[in-house]
C-alpha cells in the first residue's frame, strides 16, 4: 500500500511539473503576426 502511494505521489509531481512547464513556455512564446498598439503617441503597427 505504501509503495502505491509513493508511486502515485511521484506521478502527480511529474504531471504537475509538465503542466507548469507548458504554461511557462506558452507565456514566454512570442505571438506571430501583426501587433496593433493604440497609446498616447497615436496608432502603432508592428509586424512580428
């Protein structure tokens, strides 16, 4: 029984690490396409 709980805990930590790593990757990834910015200086269009 204790061995099963240990394996379950290790699998849960591995899954948690994979999910957090993917979220970090998605957050840091640069978007492709065109970025339109409307600010105090007017309209700005940048191609990424």
